[in-house]
C-alpha cells in the first residue's frame, strides 16, 4: 500500500509538472507571437508616420524652385565613375537639375532608363548648358535588373525633398507620438556606409528583455543617399498580456484546476491512508475488546457448570449479573458496528415517535456500568416533562455512549452533569464531565471513525474509536448537530441538538 501511494504521488506530481511546463512553453510561444505581431503593427504605424511627415514637407514652399530629375543609364562605366573603361559594368545615374529662369523651367523632361543615344538627349551637353544647374547627383552601381523594379522618379523626389526640406526629428516625433500614444520611443537619424548595400524598404528588429521588449524600426527616408531614421519603441509588457488575456486566463485556470485536482487527490490518498491505519488499529482493538467479554462468559459458564459452586446462591447471582453486563457490552459493540456499516451504505433506519425522554434518561443513568475502582456522581437537570420526537433506542444509545466516554476518560473520581432542555422546536442534550479533556489539535478529529486520541495518559483504556462517531451518525440521521467544548485537564462538554 505504501509503495502504491508513493507511485501515485510521483506520477501525479510528474504529470502536473509536465502539464505545467507544456502550458508555460505554449504561453511563452504565444507571448513571442504577440510581441512579433505588435512589432509589425509598430512598423506599419511608423511607416505611416514617415509618409505623413513627407506629405507635410512636400506641401511646404521650396526655396530652390521647381526641380527636375534626369535619369541616365550607361553600360560602360568603371566602379569609381571617373572613366568609361570597364565594359560590362552597369550603372544608373540620377541628376537633380534646375533650369535657371522661370520662363524655361518646363523644358526639362523626366527620362526613363535607356541608353543615351536612344533617349535622344545628350546629357553631357545638357549639363554643360549655362542655364542648367546640377543640384545633386547619385550613381547606382550594380545589376540593372535590381533597379528596374524600383520607382527611380519617386526615389529622386525623396532626394530632392531632403535638399529643400531636410528631415527634422521634432515634427516627426510629434507625429509618431500621435500615432503611438501609449508607448515610450526614441528617434535618431543615421547614414549607412558608402560601401554598404542600399536599403529600399523599412525593416523591423526585435530586442530588449522578456518583460521589456523593444521594437526597432529602420526606415529609409532618403534611400539614394543611404539616409535612415531609426525609431526604438519600448513595448509595454502589460499591453502584450492584455492582448493575450483570454489565452492567459484559460491556461492559468486550467493549471489551477489541475493543481486543485492534484491537491484533492493527495488529500484523499492521505485520508484513505489514515483510515487504513485506523482500521488496522480498530481490528486489533476490536479483537481485544471482544476477547474480554467472551473470556468472562466462558468463566461464568465454567462456574455455572459446577454443581457444587451453584449451591452458593449469592455467588451464582453475582456471576449471572456479570454475564449479563458482558453480554450487554458485546451487544453494544455489535450494535455500533451494525449501525456504522449501515451508515456507509446510507441505510440507517429510524423509528420516530413522541415520548417522554426523562424516564428513559434516568433508566440509562441507573444501568450505566461503572468500574469498581471509580467513584461516579451524577448531576441532572431535567424539566418535569420532556416530550421528544425521535427514535427512542437511538436517543438512549446517544446518551449511553456519552456517559460511557465521560466515565472512561476521567480519573478515579468522576462528576458528570446531564442537562436536557426543550426550547420551542429544538431538543438539546448536554453531557459534561471533569475528565482529562481533549487537546485543541484533536478536537476536530474525535468524531472520525476509529479515531482514538494519541495523548491518552493510559493506552490500556478499552475502546474501539467508534463512540463519538456513532453519536454523530445517530444525531445526523435525526437532522441534528453535535458540538464539543473541551480543555485539557478541565473536562469535556458534548452538546447534541435535535430539531423537533
């Protein structure tokens, strides 16, 4: 039994830990997913903020006047752009130019990528014109196909916009703050190295710690010049937890339910183990308790079987009386066992009727077996008439068990007070003694089946641990309650209340 209990405990705890670990891993993965989703939302909002800021910059007056972009494609240029010597290398050149004089400013045209001859324009001659001012230019080296997917005119417009209205963090921060009102962020402008790759689109980078995640958005506001704006957004942990609130609550609830189930399982196992121990103790005690009346009856029968001994009438009467007492004790034990067995099957029968309990109580007091070495005195408080509706036999058994306990767990001089009251629709029976008392730690367990106090001064006191549990059973069958008040060394009072 012990080994099986340990195995059950081990399996239960292992299952609980595995399920908890699985739920923790799932929550961690969902937390990461929610963090990434929030980061993508931050990327979208920052991108919208940059577009909104560019729109505001385009709406402002341009101090350089109307500017045009001329785009020129060449297939014969070297890496440093000084001579046309390396055949096979491809480049795209973008010039920002301005025609001096308002009357001719519309004569320039935006050119699409093509060879110079096919475009029908001599770019070198155009730039040599004294009325044309080259404001800025950029050369993109690399594979022609990667540039064909780009909107060069839009990129040139961004470069032109940066010349006329440089990117300013102060108004941009205001737009970001309006877009992300509930987060902390910081911004900065950076420029990548000239030999690095171009960044054409915004990118998102994750960082920070578990409970202080960070989303870094890098947006190329002027890609041709490798100019970037970096926005570091500190994602509040509570916002992520709120977004995954349903899943988090469900997981915690499931873990809590599993923990509660495990707790009650272990509690049930411990209770079953304790009941097992009490049953073993009960069997041992029961054998001892049944052995005593059987031995006494055997002695009495042996005495009565001797004709010479039967001649002493007085001695014979005493032997018969002792036999009757022992038979009554044996019958009482069997009655308790029978009723407790019926209680397990929920079949305890009741025969209710109204009767005067006072004569029955007085008879029970007179018939109570008192050991020869004890001096017992009784104090009773009964009303003249005590009509009670209950099962007479069960009510007498309740009083008899309480009196037996009062005598058994007391010293050599015992004073017992029995009080009966009938208050409206409630009958109350209280039995008080001046015995050894019950420690507070054990008072909640004395009504358990087969339980006997571990603090008994004399372990040889007979008993099978069914007295008070039997009383509780009979009282609850009547729909009543039983209470106990005790102090070690000062005695015990048991109060029974039965509704009428």
